[in-house]
């Protein structure tokens, strides 16, 4: 029984300490919000230096060399192949196409004029 009272008293002490720390933290945060932070001035930087233009080369590129390729060899003629005639396919009578049902048109009702 003594251990139950010791556990309950230590638990109560822990809860009180937790409540106290929350109170202190919230009041410190409130004080920080109320204080105005001093504005730090940003240092002034010197103006940007001008960028020098790159020199443009005045000389031209050498002419592109001409390339002479050897002539293409002639290919031998393709041999002719005798294929059998295609068999004729029988004509198949298809059933008639089903009629597509029409979708009724929908018109939005026009709003009534407000007096």
C-alpha cells in the first residue's frame, strides 16, 4: 500500500512539474512576441561592375573540304519468285447492325428574372 502512495505522489509531482514548464514556456513565448525585434540593416553592396564585351574574331573559318566518295556498286537483280495464287475467301453474310438508341436531349431551365 505504501508503494501505491509513493507512485501516486511521484506521478502528481511529475504532472505539476509538467504544468509549470508549460506555463513558463508560454509566458516566455508571449514576451518574445510582444518585444519588437531590432531590424538589422542590410549592408549596401557596391554597384555591379560592367561586363566587358568579348572580342569577335574577324577571321573566317577555312573552307570545308570536298569529300569524294567512291561510286556505289550496282546490286544484282532481285530474283523473281513464282507464288501460288491467293485463294478466294468465301463471302460471309453478317447479321444486321443493331440500332443505336437515341439519347434524349437535355435543356437547362432558364433562370427566372428577379423582380
